């Protein structure tokens, strides 16, 4: 029962993509032939192989006519690097920090591009949270990449439990050390290359991995290259309180919840403001400007993590993500970060109360769902679906704060307000929510901090 057309579409697409080398150009309704970078490399390798009796070839054999169309759109750092023939990385022994989001605009993995590019010596891979192929929602172990045979060092290992008497500061420092490449893993390398898609939120852990790898490169005197990627939710808006404290994996640096920076810009900021002084090179994007959302780039979307499945989820994440320990935020449903709920909530009442706030660019609809994992796993929940009506007016952090204010007012005994503290990382805001202050007053308390941050970040911006 039900509509199986979406399933048929997905299976048909997967089947077609699995047929390597077949030209669908003459198939009715088929997509244009996909460019094949690796066929070009294989052809080049064949031409460079010395002729023997068994493989003798004409002296003037030509490469097949396999070229990339000059399509409009943005180029990420890996695309710019490829256009330059990978020249900046030649004659260096490389370690690559990446995952499934490290790909060029034709979806060729950066791992494979560097492994097969002439003159490039890729020696090791480093995997952030969610694993080298982005399929895990758990801790990651060291392994060997099945395609290249290269060692894969985990940058998201299991961390020992906090010991009795151990301070939060000491525990976070220990966890950070374990999530940073160590001297043995870096031995024999000349440089680290970072290519991971971030989503522009302070507590999304890829930016912490970036900072920790930059620190490791600085300590080991290695070069550090960032293949920059667009900020999918734009680079103009900044939102929320500024974290100011010791670094942790979900608050590596003094940033607002929505920082509006790319990974290349963050690397420049970290390098200076944290006095890392690494030998840093950023390969910038081409054609991106700060007012561009991801769907204006003509780049293919790839889920940055298992539950970050849409641009709207990324847009809402800096506010909705705050609640992922206090509520179900849709993990284990088909709409993670686009709905919130709990067993004790009256969905009709909550949606009505949230809509009273009249937040620009968003409205709330009552919803019921049962998440299959994470908070309130397998328990029927009621809550609100968040519908974005104007993303340029949307202020996701305000959405998160209003959700907290409303739930604390309606369900003070059930709603675990203190559980948003680890991601919010701003005691004054938490106390303001607890005391029922207005959103406007809470917002005003951040404004001076945000102005100072915008002035700080200006010197590190690569795009206008």
C-alpha cells in the first residue's frame, strides 16, 4: 500500500548510475553523458606506459575526446585545484582529511582524484565524525580504505568516560587531544590537505576537526592546505551569542552559533587568533559570493552527515539543533531538524503558541511522529513542523530560542532546559530563558558581541 513512485525513481537512478561507461545520450529521457575524469587519467597512463611487444601502440595515439563542459556555476577548492593540475601539492607527501563530502562538481571523490593524479603522492587518510564515507552516526575506528588501500586514521574515536574529580576543562582538553592527528600518524608527511563540507554552525563538529588538524600541522611543521567550500546557508548573516571560553569539540573557537564563514576563512581566523602560525594555504572557491545559498551554486548536494539531508535542515540547524538532547529534533524520521516533538507536548497548543511569536520567514504546523532513534526513540511524540516561508528573513537561532521559551513556559516540569546548555554555551542566555525574558531583550544582549565578531572576521574573509 502507498505510493511507490519515489522508491521506483530512486532505484532507477541508482541502477543507471551503477552502469559505468554507458552513454545514455541516445536513450529517450536519459541524462547527458557524465564526464569521466578517471577515464582521462587512465588514457594518459596508457600513453605514458613504455611500449612492449604485448602493448605496442601507435606512436601518435591521441587521448579520447573526454572533456568537461564549461558549465556555469561555482567551483569549490578541489575543482580549482584540479584546473591548476594539482600543482600546489606536487612533490609533497600528503595526508588528506576528508569524507564523502570531499568531491568535485562531477562527484569524483577527492580521495580518488589525489590518489590517481599524476605527480601526487597521497599517503594517508584522516576521517572526521561520521566516517570516511559519511555513513556512521557513531564513533569511528582506524581502518584501511577499500578503494585505495591507504590507512584511514580516525579523528572521532571513542573517548573514555569522565573520571571522578576530573574537571570539565581537563576532560575537554583530553578529548581534543584524542581527536587530533598524533605525531606517529603524521610521520613521513609533508602536508595535510583538508576537504570537508561544513554547514556554517558553531557546534557542527567539522570546524573543530579543521582547527585540531591545523594545530597538529603547526606543531609538526607541516604545510596545511584547505580546499575551500561554500557555506551552504550563505555568508552574510551571523546569529546568536558568541562563545567565549576554553575550546571543546562543539565550541572550538569564539564564534556565534551561525558564523557565516567558509572553512577556508575559519582556518585563517584560527591560525591567527589561536596563534597556531601554521604554514597555511587556502585554495579558494571560484564564483561564490556571500549572499549565495547552496542551491544557487549549481553544485550537487551531498548530505554532510546522515541527518543533514536538505538545505532547509541546514538553515534551521543553528537553532533547532540546540534542542537535540532535550527534544526529538526529527532524528530517526524523514525530516530531521525540520520538526521538534516530545511525548508530553500538545501539538496543537505548541504550534499555536509558536506562531504567536510571529517570527519572520517561518511558521509552525502541528505534527505527530515516532522517532526510530535518538531522543525519545520509539516513543510517540507530538510537536511542530517548521515551515520556512522566506529563508532570507529566517533567523534560525531566534527559532531555537522561542522554542525554548515556549516549552519552558508550557511544560516547566517536563522540558529539560538545561540540556541545551552544552550547545548553546552561553550561561546568560540560558538564565534569560529560564526567567522568561522576551526574545527581543535576549537578542539585544548579543548585539554588541556580534558587532565585535563581524569586525574580527572582516580581515579573514575571502569573498564579498
